[in-house]
């Protein structure tokens, strides 16, 4: 059975002391968590090791927000999948629209990052989603299909099964303009059907597909109650421990 997951993408926010404070608050608030949702937080690279120490023996798991597209060597400023794995992190967010847009990450690059992540026993949280103009011109389904075909649909089933997918419509990210539950459900069902066609029914049924984009305590319950929405990838609201807990408990 597929898992409900709530993952917090902190993006480029918090210094290490601020991040440690936030994690301690979260650990405190979630100390009696008995729910079945998987909980993941993705702080900046500089925090991974310290955060990993703070979440040992808790229900919180650790993700990085990116990784290099090369294994190792002369790539100044990059952080490899092996380095991330050595911090204790278990997940890596890949394909986020901010990385596609501001850092020109192509399908080819993202596939390479996904493969390196998997080779290092890390699970990718792979993001897809259309821009506003693509939705307005009815290209949202075609866009997401292309994003999958260029990247993770090139993986063998045994690798693809290790992914978590996140549908994040770009127009909903950081805008306060959340997708309606119907819009989210429609896209998640569409993505799941693509997985049926590419792999098989069982693979599609077991895949967690998270929704991301202005997901907040006041809209999470309705979004998460949609049949094909298996939790959320949370930006802004993951920076407030109370809000993140409220979303987890949605
Ligand atoms: P917001 O929740 O701030 O809209 O960000 C969503 C997101 O991009 C998560 O990866």
C-alpha cells in the first residue's frame, strides 16, 4: 500500500542555529506522533549533519534539496549524492521548478542526478509541474507527461519504484494560490495513469504522489483527502513548526 507523506522543503531559509531551533521545536511537537504519515524535512546542505543528529530516534526523516550531476571531482561548489548519503539523509528533492528555471536543469541532467541518487541508496523526491501559461493554454497534462518521459520514465521499474513523485504546479508555489482539490486530484490521477501505461498497475498504485504549492494548515485536509493525493511537499509552511505539525495531522 502506498504511503502518505508530508515533506518540508525549507529552500534557502534559516541559518544553522535557526534551523536547529526549528528542528528542536518540531521534534518536541511530534514527540507523541502516532500517525501513519511519513515525515521528511529538507533543510539546506549545511544543516544536514547537525539535523540528522537531532532527529535520531524520532519519526522525522532527512532529505537534501539537490545533488550534483557528477559523481565526484573538480566541480567547485557542488555536493555529491555520496556526500549527502554520508550525512544520514535518506531522500533528495530533484527536479524542483526553481532548479529547472533558475539553474537551467534539463531533463538529461535530472535523470543523471536521479541515477546517482539511487546508486547511493537515496530516494529521490522527484518534482514535476506546469507553469501558469501552460495551464491556461491547456498544456498542463502534456507538460507533465513530457517532464516524466524525459527523466524518470527512462528508469527501469526496479528504480522507478524507489521514487516519491511531487506534483507542484509552478503557479501555486509561494503564491498563496493553491490548486483546488479537484485540480490536484485530476492531475494526480492523470500522473498515476501514465505510470500504469509506462510500468504497470501495481507500480502506479504503490507510488506516493505528493501535492506541492501553497499547501497550508487550512487547505491540507481537503487536498489530502483526494484519492490520488498522497500527502504534500510543503515550502513556506514547513518553516513554522506549528503549521508543519498541523499539516502532518491533516
Ligand atoms: P510553498 O508551499 O511555499 O508554496 O512551496 C511549495 C514548494 O515549492 C515545495 O517544494
